[in-house]
C-alpha cells in the first residue's frame, strides 16, 4: 500500500473514530454474547435462573394456590427478594462477570484481544455489555415466567389481579429490579476480577455485606446495591427473626434517586475498570 493510501486511511479513521468504535463494539458484542449464551459454563446459570419458574409451574399445574391471590403475591415477593436477589442473580453475576477477563487469562486467550487494534476501554465496555445483556435477558425471562405461573395457578382471581389489578405494575417493577441488579452486581464483579487474581474471596465479602447490610448505620447501608433494589420492589418484606432485632431503620430513598444512583454507581465502577485495564499486563505463568 502506498504512503498516500495509508495517509488516507489514517485520516478517515481520525475523522470518524465513533464509527470505528461502534463497529468494533458491535462485533465484540456478537462474539461475547454468543459465547455467554452457549458455553458449557452457562448451564448452571440457567439452572439458577429457572428453578423457581419450574417450581411455580409445577404448583400451577397442581392447583396448590388456586384462589389464594394474597398468598401468591407474598410467595412471589419472598422468592424474588430472598432467592433471586441474594442467591441466583448474585451468584450468576459473580460467575459471569468475573469470568469475562479471568476466563480469558485461564484459557490463555486474552492476548488475542490485546493484539487487535481496539482500545482497551472499548474491550471493557463491550464485555460488560455482553455480560449484562446475557444475565438480564435470562433472569428477566425467569421472573416473567414465575409471575405468569404464580397468578395462572391462582385461577380466575389471579388472572384478574394480573390483568385488571396491580399485577402488571408488580411485574414491571420486578423486571426493572432484575435489570438493575444485573447492572449493579455485574459492574462490581467485573471490577473485582481486574483487581484480584482470585475474586471468589472478595465476592464472599460482598455477599456478606449485601446480606447483612441492614444492621449497619444508615449511611453505610446506602453503599449496598440491595439497599436500593429492595426499595424498588412492589411488595415490602419486613425483617424476621434475629435480623428484626438488629435491623437499623433507614429513611427510604425515592425511586427517582435510587435508579439513577445505581446507574451512576455502575458507570463509576466501569470508569475505574477502564483505568485499570490500561495498566494490565498479561502473565499467564502467574495463573
């Protein structure tokens, strides 16, 4: 290629960097989303996500909660806030987002990305978006199915509540909380995977904090992702047992502040991850 042609290519790239970054990002998303959905390691994520849906489906077929709309609403609220938020979404995000980069190091394939003419910050954004889209799609589908089975199993009363009562509002709130949980947890675990060679122990610390943050002072509680997510849920579950004795009551945060707060938190963590990836050096021998 002549020097004039090379200069023309460089000029076109410098004149339109956003077009280049956009095409690179879309190509990266296609590769990563396909890997996330179809790799064998994702099987346990599907199991975590759809076990509640399967149980609710079995209950609907058996007619266990037919006519008991209040019981169905309470059971769904407990399942979502206890199992989905604290177990399935949390551990799925831990496995998904910590593996985005640590998996490349373990499989000795990260250098292929670093050798491409792509900004490392774009690699962070692309991998994060791929993990976020995957987890949000899987768990939103699971929550939707659980909601459908719960109120289908309640019979005519459940269907009236779902379509003519507050049901659709509850479903919308649950889906929003699911998406925000994947966003917040995903950003945290992506950053941990770039800081620690073994992010499992820091992940356990995050789990303990997210589980028992209610016993901390009000100011510290606001540093928890779960603190904001629970306030966005349509049904409030009061603390029970020993947790009720130690729970510190905190003034609730408006959804108009909670949602932007979680988004800003995720963006701040991604900015940190982008700064961190600039100084990352590959050393497969250390792993």
